[in-house]
């Protein structure tokens, strides 16, 4: 399935940010150590921030002219299949979240490439960079937990 318009992509991105904030909130509640809790609370805050940034963009009425045609973007390229089961442990959930971050990086990188104004490009590049950092932080946290278990 493809996106019909820039508004479609933006609505999708806003929804993903909302979901990301919610799942970090949940993960934060089940995390057992303080460092993990702090990391997840940080990520939750940043995703909330991303949502606000994107909403601000749509409010400022990003004209279609500020972005090249986004109709060739495929929705499935930015989604992770949900293998979520109740048996998933904390580490599994961290990895799952990291995979979602990878898709978020792809989405914002593609939007940056399609931006026709410097401002818009910079904004999507900023978001892509933050999501990349999120992925890395989750992977480091994952390693820590795996090492602790051994
Ligand atoms: Fe985000
Ligand atoms: Fe993120």
C-alpha cells in the first residue's frame, strides 16, 4: 500500500510517534532497574516531542510544494510486523522497539530526501538522527541485560 499524499505520510508518522511514546511508557513501567527506567522515560519524552514537532509542521500547513511527490513511498517499508506475544520478555521488547526505530529512521530519511526546502530537510534529518540514537541506546541496553543474565 502506498501513501496518497504528504498529509497521509504525516498522519502516519504522527500515529507512529504516539504509539512509540505509549510503548516506551509501558516498557518503563515493567523495567526493573533504574537505568533502564530512565532510558525508557527519556525515549518516551522524545517521542512525545517528535509528535509535537510533526503536528506543528502540519499546522504550519506544509504545502505540497515543499515536498516532492511522496506517492512512491510504501507504507509497509516503515512498519514492523507485530510478533508481540505475552511470552516476550524485557530483552525481546527492547529488540522489537529497536526494529521499530530502524523503520522510523528510514521514514524520516526518505522524507528528508524528498524535502524541497532546507528547513524541512533539516527537520526530517534531525528526526532521523534522533531515531538512530534511540535504536543505538536500546541496543546498548539490550546488551547490558543479556550480559547480566549470563
Ligand atoms: Fe520519534
Ligand atoms: Fe524513536
